[in-house]
C-alpha cells in the first residue's frame, strides 16, 4: 500500500521502501516481498543498507558486465567528468569516435555507422526509424515473447501483455511466433529441424496474411531476454534473415541482453548463427551500468536517414568514457571466452539442479546467460510462478541475487558479471542449491 506523502509530516520518518512507494510511479517496482535497498557494490558483491552482503548473479539485469564499480571504469569517469561533462551531439567529441571505432571493429559484417543514445528503448526506436527510412516502408515484424523497451513504440513491439500498460496500438506492428521450443505446439518429441520449419513457416504466414507483404524489418533478440532466455533452434535465425530479406525488409538484431560476449565465444549473439544483420541494437553491458545505448547500421541504411535528429545526451563524454573503459576491459579480459568457460561451469551446476527437482522444467541459455523455467510438473509444463517467487526469496535469504522473467514470471534468469571467477561461480551455485532446497519445501505455497 502506498503512503500518502502529501499528508506525511516528514519523509525522514519513512523507510526508503515506503518513501519510494509514495513518491515514484508505481511501475518502478522492486523485486521481493520486502524490497532490497542496495547501498554499495564492488565486483560481484552488493551490500544493502543493513550491511548484508549478496553475491550478484543478475548484474543489474545483465548490465554490470565487468563487475560493479570496476576501478578502471570509475577512474576514467572521474577524470572525464572533471574535464568535460557535456557537449550534446552538436559538437564533435573524440570519445564518441573512439567508441564508435571499437564497436565497428567488434560488430559483425558491414555494420559500420553508429548512433549513440541513452537506453535500449531509444536504440530500438532508432533502428526502427532507420529501417523505415531505408526501405521506405513502415510495417515491422516483431516476435511474441520479445521485449523492446518502455516507449509507446517499444511497448507495442514487445510481445508480452503484462508489459503493455494500456491498449495503445501502433499501426503496422505484427508479431510472429517466438522460436520457443519448450512451449512449441509441436511438443517435446519434435526435432529441432521440425521446430525451426514450424517457426519459419509462421513468419512467412504472418508476413503474407497480416501485412501488405512489404515489411520494413524483422526485429529479433538473438536470445530473448525478458522472455526467459529463449534460445532459437539451429537454422531459425539464418532462415528468418533470409525470409525478411526475400520480402525486401531488413534484419534488426537486438543484442541489448545477448551482446558483448554474454553468450560466450562471440561478441554478439547473432554471430553464433552466422547471421549478419543490417542493423544491431546494443545497451546494458556496453558501459557497465552507465546509461549508454547504440544502434549500428550498414552505410547504406545509415545514409538513408535524410531528416534531422538530435540526442542531447547521446554520446555524452562521461558516458563515452565509461563505455571506452568497459570495452577496453572486456577486450583485454576476452569476455566472450570467459563467458564460455564460466558459462559451462554455471550450466553444469544448473543441469545438476534440474536433475534433482522435477519442477525445473528446462535449463537453457548460452554462456553466462542461463535460465531455469519452472513448471508445476514436467508433463503438463504448466508455468509455476509461485515457485519462481519462492526461489527468488529463498535465494535472497541465502545471500544470492537472481532475476525473474518469462511471460508468466516462472523463469529464473542468471547473468553475472563476465569477470566472475570460478570460486565465485561455485559459491553462487551452492547458494542456489540451498535456495532450491528451501523452495522445494515451501515454494508451491508462496
Ligand atoms: C532485448 C531488449 N531490448 C530493449 C530493452 C530496453 O532497454 P532499456 O530498458 O535500456 O530501455 C531491453 C531491456 O531490458 C531488452 O532486454
């Protein structure tokens, strides 16, 4: 229940949680029955206001990619903010060019032109506008179970009812089936090839039956983040790229969650599938928690944007200092390889838990982006959100932060800093195992 702050004599008498409930919009909704008030953090540890320490297996939604308050990022930001804090995009700054060069070097294919903004939402919007300018078309195909952000366009692109606050509708957005094998109507006995064919046939049918047949773009998350780390079956992304291009549209790969080594081996999720998108969207892990996002496009797509645009804070010198330092650390530490190795360790531990508890319906993911989908029983696969809530609470009690996701809130998401050590990963798995034992005892009643 939100306190009425207009009659509260003194907000100092309120706890931070009560203060927030009365002062902020209700959609600023923290995790947990008794929300956690974090005060400080370092590496993979965060501390709350009462001095309790937690191992962070969620990294502020896969964002503190090289750990909280990484000393090189902190130092670079401190130096920059004392030297030049803001210019706007009306002036040239060297930091922006340095970061754009690095992104171009890391990005696949011919992606070489960059626009900086401040959030994944804005980067998605930029990609959609660029695709429309380039193709001269306006219909966009997105996927069910996708998440694109919180603007009106982005909530319409998002394929989850709970993330749409009202029945707003942006014309021209159509949703094809997500390549969600675990919940595919073909059932658990179908092969990956059969699932892939089914999802691709649906994409064609959506284009043929719900659009003019002339779509501007297909927007895909290579691994669907908020949807619950849905990994497409082999052949899906390649096939989807081929299909959208055969209809004259472009492929936009949303790498907000899957980007920057998170999925292991490669820098971006789409590289696992050998797909070179026409546009790519990046945010979260790009700057270790600073509000930075980027849209990268081929020359011809970028050049088609003839109209004016400006981003007051896009490419801000302080944001670019954070980004440059983060990318430097990520390259030096070879985070794609670290994610692969630590991801294997994490996955082995989660698979072990999956064998112990029938309510862990599926363990899935790539690299350090791993999830457990919780079900009431393995046969019906009915989503078990109550158990997921119980596991979140139990993990917190065990001093471990994990995330929730999925359309029904029944998927546990794990994505720690990519600099996490072997010992820290093992410690997190032990804490998670204890939390699972607690949730097994009381989860269904939560
Ligand atoms: C895949 C994806 N795209 C876009 C966004 C929107 O990013 P932001 O919250 O920075 O606006 C998110 C956020 O979770 C995301 O997961």
